[in-house]
C-alpha cells in the first residue's frame, strides 16, 4: 500500500512526515495541495498533525525504534524532547524562517526584523539547552537517533540557508555528530 501525503514538500510539517516515511522505507505519494487556493485550510487537512502522523507512520511501518516504545524510560525521553522541540524550538525557529525565507519566497512583504531578533534570542536559549544536553549524550533522547532528532530537520535546513546559521554553527555539540548536523549536509 502506498501512503498518500497531502501538501508540498517545501512545508516543514510535510517534510517531517516524509523524513519518517523515508526512515521507514515506506512507499508514498506526495499529493500537491494548492495553498494559494486555501486547500491547506480545509477541514480535511486541518484535522491532521504532522507529529501524530509521524507516530502513526513509525508504528504502521514497524519502525518503533525511533519512538523507543520497547523501553519505557527511553520512550519518555523521546516524548520529552519532542515536547521541547514542539514548544520551544519550533515556535522560535518558525518566526525566523517565516520572516527570512517564506515571506521573500511568496512575496509576503518586508521582513519584520523585530520579530526575527526576538526569536533569535529565544532560539539561542533553546540551543544552549541542546548544547548542554548533547555534551552528555550523542542525541537528544539518549545515545540513539529518535524521532525527536528527526523533527528538527526541516526548519533547521531552512535556517542554515540564512544569516542565522551561525546560531547552530556556534554550538559545537549540536553540530558534531548530532541530529542537527544532518540538516547541514
């Protein structure tokens, strides 16, 4: 069976699902959604969460090792770092990417540098936490790659195309041998 993913590959949320499908070795079809026409805001598409879809994909295609479901402590660590990503990393980096990448791409007006500056500071604080954590373990949830690491790929990829790439590059433990260094490759 071929999984259908609705959206555009350039969307960080769609990309997180595609990364999991690739990791699972699953066959999938990307079905384009006309964002200009508002298809992405239809009730059918709003009822989905990329993180929930990720979990479904990993369970359905027998890749629970990325969730660490066989080990309660490791699974809790994966969940915790997914929460950190969702509530701290994602909101800060989203605003930077929206202002520096998305707005210019879609002709969405001038960059609001005040928003960028505010969120650069927020992201810097999150990366300081990551830097400390990654001085103790190879990956966020432990010494294993997990979906918590993979979730960082899409937005970090875009960040590395901006003048704010130095935020990540200045964090030795974040860059060397970790999930975020994959985004730079």
